[in-house]
C-alpha cells in the first residue's frame, strides 16, 4: 500500500536524521514506526515485548493483593471435611 504523508518540516527532518543515524531508508523507518504504533484490536496480536510489559504491569499492580494460605488449607480434610469419605 502506498500512502503520501505531508509532515511538518521539523518532523520530516527528525525522521530523516533518525533514518540516517540508523543507516536505514526513510521509508523503512516510517514503516517501522507506523507498524509499532498501530492501534490494536486483538490483544493476541501484540508484539511479544509489549505483551510481556503489559503482563508484568498487571502482575505488579496486584502484588499487594496476594493472599497467603496456611499449609493446612490445602489438606484434604480442610477442603472436604467429612464429605470425602
């Protein structure tokens, strides 16, 4: 697909400078930026690094909510009582 972009001169210059610094064609750099920042509708299609970042953020946001049960809570009698026999 071909798209024509009319960028402000300072934005175009910044992209050209970055492309030159990375040693890649301007078109490739802009394509990378657009693909990396596209809107996501399916969380299964996130790049692995982004998925991992979001997953770790979720884990960290719930770190204070962890309930630690005593070992006895996992014993059969604690779970079933007299009904498991």
